C-alpha cells in the first residue's frame, strides 16, 4: 500500500468511531490484565461472561490468590485452557504483590516477566490501561495488515513493527482497536465483506468479495 493511502484509511476509521474501546469488560488495570490473560484463544464475550461473576468477588491480586486454584477455576471453567490460565493468573498475582506493590507495572519488561503474559498481552495492557501507542498484533490484525498491504510480514512481530512505522503518529493510539474491529466485523477471515468496507478504495487485496 502506498504511504499516501494510509492516512485516509485511518481517517475513515476515526470518523466512523472516534474513541474505539476494547470489547473486554474491565474497570481497573488489574481487571484488564486478568481479562486479557484469560482471553487467549477465547472470545471476549466468553471472558466477559466469566469475569462478570469473578470481579465482584475478587478483583485484586490478594483476593484472587485467596480464592485458590480450585476456587478460581469455578469462575473461569467455561473458558478454554482454564486450568493453565488459573495457574498463570495465581502466579502473576503473587509476583504483583511481591514485586510491584499489588499494582500492574507500566513497563513492558516487567509485564512480560509475568507468567502467561507475552508481548501481545503487554501491548494490550500498555495501550488500553496506560494509553501507550502500542500495537498488539492478534490474528485479526495480522490478517488485515497482510491482506490490505498496510503492513505485510511473516510473523506478528514483523507486522507489529511495520505498522508502528507506517501508521501516522496521530492515529497510533487507537490504531490497534480500529484494526481489530475491522478484522472482526468487516475484513473477516473466510469471506471479507468488501462490498460494505469503508476502506476498500485503499486496500490492495486483489480478490475482493463482490456484493451478494
Ligand atoms: S476491501 Fe475487503 S479485503 Fe480489503 S480491507 Fe476491506 S474487507 Fe478487507
């Protein structure tokens, strides 16, 4: 995609949705970290369903630890891989208490040192909780970046670095959400909805889906 086309593409998304939000329900950085940790290979809807019951009972590292593994699993057992996620979350809670005064750290290195927290999760937390212009490349963003020609790459990291380089600074804070929402609802994996896509003018995908 030509650099000159990138600005208009993001301006279109911004005009349609000026303040895009995560679809995960949370009210504190710790709740967000917990929700993102639980969301690997699960839907936001499924995670929200579980945390809606969990957070009123336990939404601090101390309270989650007090539940213990079995107690925590009762709340999250509808989420895929819940056993290992419970172990990671409990260990993360321990580290937050011991190393960070029970707060979620704002530094990438400290976040990535937490069990179950990889680069993508750290990027989401930095962006959503702390307003950093990071780019968490999930399956949707990886696909949209490659398909549109906005940022092509063989790995999520390659796409992330290219996106950060190519997206104009004024759009970087919200770019992550615009791209995810676009991939989730419009530029879908099996059949992109090109006929109703607001950014089709600039997209370089050759096999655009015709209107049904
Ligand atoms: S035109 Fe089609 S392939 Fe291109 S971004 Fe829109 S939905 Fe995706």
